[in-house]
C-alpha cells in the first residue's frame, strides 16, 4: 500500500496482523474498528451509552490496578484513566461505532474501546494517534484482559448501572403514585369482574393498591436476581485461568470497581464458570420478563376501565395527552397504556433471544455475548423509561367516575353471592336468574319470595361492608 504522509494528510496508516489500512486522522478508533465497520453493516444500531460506560469504567479500573501492581508504566496508566474520565463525562461518544451485531463475544466493540482510549491517551502524553508502540490498545489498555472476561463483566456492570439509574427509580415512583391513588379512591365502590363478567364489589382504591403491591414484589425479585451480577469473572483472561494477569489482579480490580461504582463487587468463586455461563443474565432477563407481563396486565386493565366514554366502562378517566384520531374529532386514546404494552412485548422478545443466545456457548466461551449485552441493558432501560412515562403521564393524573362505579356495583347480579350463606346457593342462583330475566332487583325478588327480612337483607347487601378488605393480624 502506498505510504501516506501523515503530517499533511487527512488519514494516518495503522497496521495489524492482517496488514495496513488508512484511518481518518480525526478518528480516535483504529484499524480493528475500521475492519469491524466494513464487516458488519448490519443494523445501524450502535452500542448503548450505558454499555460503553461499563466498558470504560472497567478500563479505568484495570489501568489503576495494573499501575498499582507495576504491570504498566504509571504515566501511561494516568493517561488511560484521564481518557476514560473524559469519555465518562460525555466526550468522544461518537467514536464507539461498531454495530451491535458483530464479531463473536464482542471483540470488535472491545477493541473499539481499547483503541479510543489508547489514541486519546497518546494525545494526553503529547504523542500522535496511532503510535501504538508508546501506548498500545492491546499491551497497555488491555493488559491482563481478554474480550472473554471483559465483556461478561461489562454486561454485569451495565445491567447494574441501568437498574440503579433507570428501572429502580421508576418502580419506586410508580409504587408511590399507585399507593397515593389507592388512598384517594379508597371509598369508591365498584363492581369486580372475573372472566370479564360481573363479580362481587371491590374498592377502586384496592385495585390500585394491588397494582402497587405487584410492583413491589417484582422489584424484590429483580434485586434478588441482580445479586448474580455482582460476581465478576474479570481476571480470568482468555479462558478463565488468569493467564498474563498479576496474582493480585482479580481481587484488586474488583475492589477498585466497587469504589468507582459504590457497589459491592467481588471476584466470582470460579472465574472460568463466570466467563462461560450466561445464567446471571438469563436470570435478570427472566425477572424483567415477569415484570413486563404484569405491566401489560395493568396497562390493559387501565384501558378497559377507561373504555368509552359512552359505550364502555368509563369507571376512570386517564389523562388525555394527545388527540387520538386523524379523522374523529374529540377522540382521546389511552396511548400511554398502549405504549406500555408494546414496550413490554419487546422486552419479552428480548428475553427469548437472550435465552437462545445463552445456551449457544461452546466450551470456554459464549460467542453470543454482544446480543445478550444489548438486549439485557436495553430491556432494563426501555422498561424503566416506560414505567416512568406511564407514571408521570398517566397514573398520576387518573380521576375516578365514582357515580358510574357505584351504579355498576349496585346493578351487578354478583351481589347475590353475599346471600349464599343466608338462603343457600341454589336459592341464590334462582334469584339471580329471575333478576336477569325480569329486570327486577335482587332485593325485590328476595323479599317477594320471603327468603329474608328487609332488615336482614339491608345488612347483607351493604356494599361498603362487602367490599372491605380483611384486616390481617401483625
């Protein structure tokens, strides 16, 4: 290849084991990133910012560790750390360009990270980009590491970051908002429904309190599953044996990462196992799927209860946030609930793909990690963003149509259930059948048949008492 004068050109020449390529002088990435760009023009989807953060935090921690252990020169380590801090502050974010569908295990993305930090470190040291004899992406930024232990560690850290910054706060606010609505609507009685048919009366407030409790339990499941993410395989190097790493490296790098992330992290009990098995990610993804399924249920309930306004239930009013039709004036749709279901379906699909990818590893490596990394972190973030939007743009603005709720509750044939222990199931069924056929009220029929006195009937068919939740003993 013709040599390019790098002082006067827009390009520099970089070399790897396969040969030479011209690299734009403005680029902080290098030759292996360019090869990946050429090889994988697949989706146009670039790595998630949280995933980049996770990888860069690892590189910062490893540089600090390797400097402390005298494995790389201190001045080079300081330059790598400064470069990492610059990326974490938001600089050079356009330099992470490898498609998410790429080389197995994530080598292309990993080298993209190494090259950007190496080239920026060279600038910090007063040198030129591409002079890898001074600061090497492989020999310095990647000292004692391998794609095979860095990427599963980055998935763990990316998952923890996404949970802490996005999903956990969203769940906390959703739970608080649902409980606030539970208090606001506690005295409103509505008809319960099972099989989409009339059922015994319930309190509208308890419906919201139940949803809050469902989210609390999902939050607990997620936190339990996320404990798996705190055990790191970093230090296993290529195959889990720790080849080319300092004996103290895995313990020390876990300590430094714990300090950087304010999270308790530790080396996995068996580094090879931590690098091979994708089970922690499947576990967290399964908890996300479980949460998504109940979020779909809640969003569908909201849509049903708001259906109408004239021909549906219309027990509640979801806040209108945008016009609902391009042709029907005055129409408002439950768009926040609809969006929630769509995102949840995507999370369920991602979970399925993660399960397939997790079982597709062979021997000492799972080469499907790029798919797992994107799907898991993206699932956490879009689910967190969705719950946050649903809370702020829908749940917090819900109002109740108390008169309509009461009318449905008083007109429900399921009130006859309360009569079972007083007149027997068969008599109660006959009363319900006659009411449906004649349009007479349950009270009228019971009195006409002489099954109960008016005083007894008034006590038994007390809606407030029927819909009250049992008090549990502490």
